[in-house]
C-alpha cells in the first residue's frame, strides 16, 4: 500500500488562539506531519495570532515544544522540523479590540493570491468578534475560509444566531465547521465501503439489518474541565454532533456524487427524518459516581446538585422507507470501562438453519467499524469450526484492521486534523458540516433536553469502569438485544 500525497498550493493559515490547547495538541502537530510527508509546501505561511506576549521566535519555540510533546522527539525529522518552524510567524492580537490587527494585515502581504484560511481556535464567545474584525480589517477575500469547531451553539436558537453571525460576513461556501470524527480514516472508509462496493448496498436496509449501535465511550472523567462541562453534558457535547454525524453516514442515501453539497444534502435528509423522541424511557441519562479514590462527577464539577449527564444511551429511528422499523441505539459516556468508539451494523439472522442442533447456532453477522483505538473494520461471520470430525459452527471475524496494514507498509495512521486542515486549504467542504445540518441536529436534540429539564430529576449514578447505568442495558434487553462489550 502506497500513500499518494498530492501537494497543496502554498497557502496562508492564520490560527487565532495559537497558544491554546487545541493548537498545540492537534493543529501544530498535524501541520508538521503534512509538511514532513511532502503535502504542505515550505512556502506556506502559518501565522499564530493570540493574546500571549510573544514574538515570532518565542512562538516558534512554543511550537517546537508542542512538536516535541505531541509528535515525540524520537519521531521528529530534524530537517522537516527546521523547515516547518521557518513557516511560522506570530502576531500578538486581541480579539476584542483593534490591538494587533494592523500587524496581522502586514503579516499577510496582499499581493499574494494564495489560499487563505482563518482557524478560530478560540473560545466560541470570540467567534463573532473575530469574524467581524477579519472582515473589517479587509483580510477576507471572497474565497477565504473560516474554520470553527464545536461547540456550535448550545441549542437551536444559539446555533441559528451563530450561523447568522457568520453569514453576515462569509458565504456558506467559506465556512468550515469541523467535526473531527468525520476526518477519521475509518469514517471515510465507511463511505468507501458503502459506495465503492456493490456488495453491501443491496443489504443496507430494513429487510436485512436488524439494528445499528453507535458507541463513543471514554475511560476518563471530566477531570479539570468539570466546571466548564457542567450544564453542557453528553447530549450536547457528543450526541448532537459526533454521534448524529456518524448516524448520518450510515443512514444516508447514496449521494449522486462525492461532492460537498451532494453528501451534505443526504445527511440533512437523515437528520430531518429522525423520529422525535417522545418516550423518555428511550433515553437514559447517567452521571458517574465515586469509586476507588476517583471523585464523583459532582465533585469534579464542583456542583453537588448537578443534573448534568455524563452518559446518554438512547434509541431512535430514521423514519423513511429504507430504515423503517430498524432501531438505532446510540451510547456515549465518560469514565466507562474503556476508551472505544465503534459503529456496529447487526444483520438479521439467516432465515432458516439447515444444520442439526448439535452443530450449534448460526451467529449474527455484525459489521463493526471501529474508530478508536485500532481503527479498522471487522465482519463477524459464522464458519465451520476447522478440523476433522463433525460439522460444528463457530464465530469468526473477517478482519480489516488498517493499523496492521499501514504498519506493514511503514505508514502512519494520520490524525483527523491532518486531513481536515488540508481539505480546508484545498477548498473541499465534503467532510465539514453545513449550517443547516447543525441546526437540524439541534432541532432533534432540544426537545429531549427540554423534557429532562421539565422532569427535573437527576441522572442515574453509575460506577466508574462500568458500561453505564443499568437502565442503559435494559434499553436493549427490552428489545431482546444486547450492547456490544465496551472493550479496548
Ligand atoms: P484554550 O483556552 O486552550 O486557548 C484559547 C486561545 O485563545 C489561547 O491561545 C488564548 O491566547 C487565545 N485568546 C483568549 N482570549 C483572547 C483574546 N481576547 N484575543 C485573542 N486571543 C485570545 O482553548 P482550546 O482548548 O485550544 O480551544 C479552542 C477552541 O477549540 C474552543 O472553541 C474549543 O471549544 C474548541 N475545541 C477544543 C478542543 C480541544 O481539544 N482543546 C476540542 C474541540 C473543540
């Protein structure tokens, strides 16, 4: 397997909030890898813009330290490291005043016709001001891009306000809303699997699929982010964006072309077809309790009476011809047994067994798409237990673990941000959410949160290291189904 690298044109990327966590942990390492692999040209310009009192050399030292910490000193190539750092500039600037904006203009020579992108790696409360000042300072050209990431509002009304605020200065074709799950190799492979193979499409419907499970489990709690997380919760933080986006990719109709609006139109139809949750029994909320020296969520959040959920499990349906009657079970939570993100498509059993009872049962075919850890796809099959003797049936897996194949080819599994940032530069919005998608997702989530608020009870406590509250297991047991194990 050979990774083909198509270099992008020299570009200007302004990272607002370049001294923050996201920039240091994700963006700077991602850009380094792209330069190292020959995709980002040495002539590209990365301009860090933040409030920190740094000059260019100081910021380069900070970026270098970020590479050392998040790429790993052993994996850094000295030549690429030097070339990468020389693409970096820094402007000290305040999002809330005119301080520094003139210097930013000067750092982006106007004669340049190259792609220009503004990455807003700052708190969402600054989004409006930054967008306005980018525009006001005359930095935005008709094809300049602006990049933002969750949280994109905290309900439908605020998401609409945010969309309206950007629409005041930028066209929809310029706005790149990141959901980093969509940049994961396996998620793109899900699309390749569905739409580049004739095998699955005839089976991809209510006649053949029994149910779909999507799990995004974290083993860590909210840790120091407790006070920030409180009042947000798993429904807003994870379900509204990541889990619903994954659901869309499974459930959408084949787009006519793999083009941004063709794909996003189909995803939007899925969101609009989601059956409203009217029965609160179909939505389980949990909050992790204390155990073995780890504090309960309420202590982490510094809010003894907190009603914020750190776990959600729910059942929904895509109400259209293809999916009628197929339950989609979604589950996400913190401080669970393991860190694992997985989509499982469970097919209906064989309609009739020709084998004698002594051969054992035919199993259920499950297509499991694992996003982390160990990205890969497996297909659970029933085979004959190998060896002489009678015919006995046994489960086996067709394993397409990409990490193994990449390792054999001495390739590294790229981080989602590497792909997404290069897509911004190329001007390809396929893997980014459109404003109407974000609003449709909030429109579905809002009534559930409102119903919880109205009921006013607290989420069910669950043990750290477990798979969530008992009620989440019951959600599937009632339907005669089981969740897959949360196991790394
Ligand atoms: P952070 O608090 O670590 O960094 C914020 C940055 O903003 C710093 O560089 C700071 O100097 C700059 N800043 C603050 N006030 C400013 C001002 N008035 N003018 C100019 N710059 C100012 O935040 P973060 O964790 O890097 O998150 C940035 C954004 O990305 C947020 O919107 C966050 O929700 C989102 N996000 C972060 C992560 C993550 O992994 N950290 C993941 C998903 C989304």
